[in-house]
C-alpha cells in the first residue's frame, strides 16, 4: 500500500506542475493579446483610418480627365508620404509585440501601393473612367483595408 500512496502523491504533484505550466502559457498568450489591443489598437487605430482617408483624398485627384503627369507625381509622392506616416505611427508598433503581424501589414500596404502606383503611370489605363478607376484604384484600397481590419480583429 505504501507504493500506491507514494505514486498517488507523485501523480498529484505532476498534475499540479502541468497545471501551473498551462496557466503560465495561457497568461502569456492572453497578456500579449491584451497588450496588442491596448497599446496598439485602442490608442493608434485612428492613424490606420486617417491613412485611408488621406489616401482616398489624394487618389480622387486622379479622376480628372485632364490629369497631368505633375499631378500624378504629386499624388504618388503623397501616397509614399502617407505610407511612411502609417508605418511610423501604426505598423512599427507591432514590431516588438507581434513581428509576424508587423510584416504582414507592411507587405499588404506595400503591395497595394505598388499596384496603385503602377496603375497611376500606366498610359493604357484611363483613371477618369469610373470602372477602370474602381478596378485599379478603389477596389484594391477597399480590399486591403478590409483584409487588414480582419487580420487585426482576428489577432485579438
């Protein structure tokens, strides 16, 4: 009976240790999510929305039938400037908390901007034509914004 009592006590200790380990893992995971939500989303999500507002305002200038190369260059310069601000004020905040999220957001924005800039300077695309503007400019912006919001919400 002595060995049965001893093995029961050992099993109880092992179960207690495993429970403590699981508690620590769950605490760390939840605190990381809470940190992401509190530090980044609650306090800087307005920078995310402001980026897309500014982007929309600049891109609207491309709907003019008589848009000049100078205007296109100015729009591109503004898009790049807005991107740098977004990176500094929003994306870089993920670097220490969630490096994978940081990289994913950065890549999505970079891909969207690259496609938009290509469309702006493609002479075969008439952005004053509403369907072409929607296909090459408006839709990619809306899709990217909604995909990023989905990523942000799913990470919490």
